[in-house]
């Protein structure tokens, strides 16, 4: 399939596979649907690509074509795309003359293809980039409650023997009873031998203040932890430019 040349003098950038350039226009974290405008060289191509796009999704993010038509990308397409995710996908078409400045001003990204599988591949990549990143927990320290002391009006001091790792100020921690976690909070006060400390290591006995919870029991476990966000691709955002990916 031969590539159609864009009309006019629009300068187009070579597009690499995958996610395009980032921009200041960020994608809302709550966004669950990628809404695109589709332009093709013929109605037969429109139908074929729409059929294939219906199969493309990356739970919980979905893809929706808000407008599909034939012909080169025009100013009216930019307006339509602005009501969606600011993305126009073109198959075997070009862009109308002098459109590059309007593309930049509108913040819409125009992606041009001449092979359907490359178009579909990129749509999958874009959807994947919008999938919320998972998070996991890293256990930093473990201990066991060996004593309980009266604290203030709404608090209790738990005597804890650190068994593994480190318990330190500022860490998140939880108390685990016989049936599972019963309290989660932040370490904002640590004492050892009635003196404030910043952290305690395995083998040390400490006093840990717990606010608004008074049902801890001797024998309950204590874990300090941090939440680790797993690395993922940068969420796609419209670049306000015209990009090409041709075979």
C-alpha cells in the first residue's frame, strides 16, 4: 500500500512504535475511555478498522470512536477530537493544507498510518499506558506486642519487641490480631528506656504510641511497611503534533 502525501507544507515528525511524545496536557487519572476521531481513505477502510478497533481494549480502559469519516484530516476534525481525548487517527490519508499550526494550538495529536496492524498496535499501547499502575507493599520491620501501657485520653502505648528489620519514625505500620489486621497508622512516636528514638532494630524493645485504638492485645504482631508503586509506561497525553508511522 502506498502512502498518501499530506497536502500543503505541514512538517510531520517520524513516529516510533508505541507511545508518542508527552505534553503539558496530562491525562486525567480517572479517564477510562480513549475517545478518538478516525479518518480513512475509503468507507471500506472505515468499516474494516472499526471492526478491528472493537476488539481492542485493555481493562479497565476502553476505546471509543466518537467520529469516523473519509478524507484528509481537517479543522473540523480537530474540533471533534477536542471533545474527546484529543486524538485523530488517520489511515492512508493526509492533512489539509496549513493545518499544523491549528494542530499545535488545539493540543490535538494526529497519528497517520498506512498499515492497519500498526494502527491497532499503537492503540493497544496507548490503552495500556492508561491502565492504573499497581502498587505493592514492602515489609520493613516486624515485631510482637509484649506489654500495654496507658497513653493519653485517646491513645495507648504498646510495648513491642522488634523481631526483624527496622521500625522507624514516619513509617506506616499495622497491628495484626488473630483474625488479621486490626489497625493501620503511622509511627509518630518511638521510645526506648523512656527516651525518644528515631528507629529500633531487631532485638530491641520499644514503646510505640497508638492513637484512637485501645484494643491491641499482648501477642498481637506489628509490621512496619512502605507502599511501592511498580514502574509502568508513562500515560499517553496528546502532543499537539502530527505523527507518522508507515511500513
